[in-house]
C-alpha cells in the first residue's frame, strides 16, 4: 500500500486517486470511471470541467486573486452580492461571504444574535434547532446540529440547541394525517419556546429538506408555514439552512421556495461554488440589516478569505452558467424522473422502505422489514454496505442517517450534478440497481 500523508476518513482502506473529471463522471488513476451520483458532498452541481467557469477563474486570476475585505471591495464581489440578491427570495438582499457552509450557518447565528442586541434585547441569544439536522462542523454550527455521531465526542463543549422534532412522517405518522403531524410539530416548537422563554431565543434554524441527518426528509407544503407562524408570534427569527438545498438542488433556486415562506436569514454554500472554489454566504433580509445598519453599521464576523475576488468570480460564473443553461429547470425535470425510476425500483426491492425528496435531491431509506419499518441492526452497517457496493459499480452516493437517535435509520441521497441528462439518469439507475441487488443477495 502506497504511504500517504493526507488525513482521510475511513470509508476505504485505500483511497482511489482521482485524476480528472468531466460532466457527471470522475476517473481514477486505474482508469475506472465513476458517476458522481452525489456531486461529492452535494456540491459539484454543474458537473466537472466546465470550460466557462475555468475561463472565468483564469481571467480573474490574471487581474487580482485576493484583496482583504476590510481594505477594499471589488467589482466582482459586488456583482456576486447583487446576483445573490436577485436570485434570493423576498427581501434577502444582503450577502456576507464566507468559505464553508459551517461558517455560513455560524455567521447566520451571530447575525441573529446581533439583530436583537442592536435593539437592546441582549438576552435573546439562544437558537432552537431540530433533532435530525446538520448545520456544520465548527463548534457553533455543531451546537445547532442534531447529528448525534458528529456531536458525541465534543458534547461537553457544545450548547444544547437541538430540541424539537423534524418532520419525519414515514415514522412519526403512525395513523395520523400529515396535517395532524404538522400541528404537533408546531405545538412542540411552541412548548419549547415557553420552556426556554421567548426572551432568550434569537432564532429557529431549519434545513428545508433535511440532508445528512435525515436522507432528504421532505416536509409537507404546510409544515413551514405553521412553524414560521409560531416564530413570528414569539418574535423569533427564522434561519433557513440552504447549504445543501440551495442553488437549484431541489428543483427551485432555494428549497424554501417550495413552501411559500421567506427566511429572515439564509445560509447557503456547496453548489454556490459548485466545487470550483470554497465559497458560502449568509444572506440577510432588509428587516434584519436595518437595525444593524442603524446601529453598529456592520456585522461582527469575518474571515480572511471573505469576499475574495477569485472565489467571487468563480461563483458568479457558476450562477451565470446555471442561468444560461436553465440548470434549475433541469434539476426539477430530471429530479422528477430519477425519483420516479427509484420509486419503481423500490416496488421490487426487499429493502427500500421510503423514497423522498424534491428535484435532484432524492432520499432513500432502507429497512429490514418494509411492513414494520424495522431498521437493520448496527452490525449490518447497511449504509456503508450500500455506499461500497455502489462504489464498486462505479456510482457515488451520499450516506445519511435517518433515526431520531441519529443512528438507527439507514438512508442515502442521490444528488447528481443538476446538469445530468436523461440517458445519464438511466445509467445511474442501472448501476444503483446492480449495487442494490448485490446488497440484497448478501443480506436476504
Ligand atoms: N448545513 C448543511 C445543511 C449541510 O448539509 C452542511 C454540510 O454538509 C453544512 C451546513 C456544513 O457545510 P460545510 O461542510 O461546507 O462546512
């Protein structure tokens, strides 16, 4: 085995070396081809090797790659901020650029706290979040996250923010209607606000569809309206974590657009740079910026690389590419097709319990018994089996957890580049079906 010095996760004993990528495909140094069925970590949204983006990167680096945000602004960073304002819903007009989704959600948290401080309401500094959520890996973002495995080791240092349920109708309904479930979720939020005290709560944070900690858990059309109404009633800001669902992933530019509500602050990342550069953003509404601009005048946060022109030019090129080629529409169309094909496959599969999601964000939950919805035992290590079997078939899928305890539910997400074509979806489904049959043969 070749000695390497890069600290890596533990999926493989030996990691393949990727040499290049084109469109939905990646190629390793042994000549093996992979379909990037997960866009990496739901990131490479326009596929690999897009020439327009590469050209924009080269052009910007010839001008200037870096200036410090405390000293200068640049035309390209301003253009990106304007573009974010144009594509964001409602009055989400102001952008604060950072380098990762964790920084985006943590910045959103800080902005929410500052918003209340500017109005003399200094006790409003807690965040309510949901079990079955992932908002990032840094301590503040992890404090808001209900991802048990990622919290465990650092629990003593974390705030205990996660406290209410996410909508998990597949297991929660138990004979109740979706409407009844939604009423219960909203009531749970209200009770939690009373328990903590509304004078202590700055914001409620939620992913439109839960990603890593849920496997594309998809709320009803009404769920977020009910949750937002509770937030409004108790003077609590609403933060939408669109790091995974934003920038076209769910078939609309932002996930919350499916549910008819606009957040006060939005975090976005991943698909914004589409893997061509690390960039993310906290996007802030006029409502939230107003007391800040009239008070301290700016946001108390920042990173060395915030708004650097190199990343700004890259993200701008990604967004322009998406507009030019109607990539969001393709996500909706191809997503519906992929979900239909996986739903058909589920009918003949012994272990697919639930298929969910929107656009090219398709979640699949696996169970040992489809009738009782009993999950596989831990020893079975089902998600890793599925990931590995797909890897062997040359298909990348994104692993997720789906249990309320963060460990019992086995789910994956299919989230290929939003530029995928119908025949490529078919190829993806063929490889997925082969991997699924292989795992089923091993288990049953
Ligand atoms: N928020 C959500 C919803 C995510 O899915 C992720 C990453 O998976 C993050 C935040 C953290 O983003 P990053 O890994 O870029 O820090």
